[in-house]
């Protein structure tokens, strides 16, 4: 199963984005900015289907 570099890079960028958003969520929670926490949680939830879409597209390209 050979993967394209483009798919690997896209998935790595999505993972990096997820880590950044998660860290910002923790920081906002620490400083009691609960509205920002909710917005960042929604963004983090929306990132997962993006990664799944990229993975499925790359998987089906074989």
C-alpha cells in the first residue's frame, strides 16, 4: 500500500492543527475564557472529519 506524499503531508498538517487548537483550548480554559473554549472545541470536532476525508481519499487512490 503506497501512500502519496501529498496525503501524508496533508494529514500531518491536520494533526498539527489539531494539536494547536487543543493547546489553545486548554489555555483558554485555564484563563476562564469559556466562550472561546466552546468555539475551539467545535473547531477541533470539525477537524476530525477533515482528516477522515483526506485519509479515505488517499486510501481509495490505490
